[in-house]
């Protein structure tokens, strides 16, 4: 994998996590809406619309979660290496002697 492929995978993972949170919020909203319309007016068009949208958001969340599992590296893969200060002086460091 090249460096560009790594960045693309990281961006895709970040985007899928955001959209997964959005779909989860949609599920919460449409669950509440469906419960309210079932209580208030069972069997009406708004109730069925709420249930349909609940099913759509549930399917979208399932697909986003599945894609996220495909994009994320497995547990055996090494995490990306980030340059960090190691405390050792580099070869271009100026010595204070």
C-alpha cells in the first residue's frame, strides 16, 4: 500500500464513522416518531412512513458498519507510524561541548 492509499483509507474510515453516527441518530429519531404515531394514531399513513424511514436508516447503518469493518485494518495490521520525539539527538544535532 502506498502513502496515498493509507491516507485514502484513513479518510474513508473517518467519513464512515461520521455517517454511521448520523444514521444512528436517524434511527433514534424515527424510533421515537414511530412509537409516538403508533400510540397516537395506529395504522395511519404517518405511522407507516415513520416505520419505513426507520427501516431505511437501519439498513443504511448496517451497510455503513459493514463497510467500516472492511476498511478498518485487522488487529494484526500495524498502526501507522508517526514521527515522534524519541529523546535522542539526531545526526544533525549540535553538540554543546
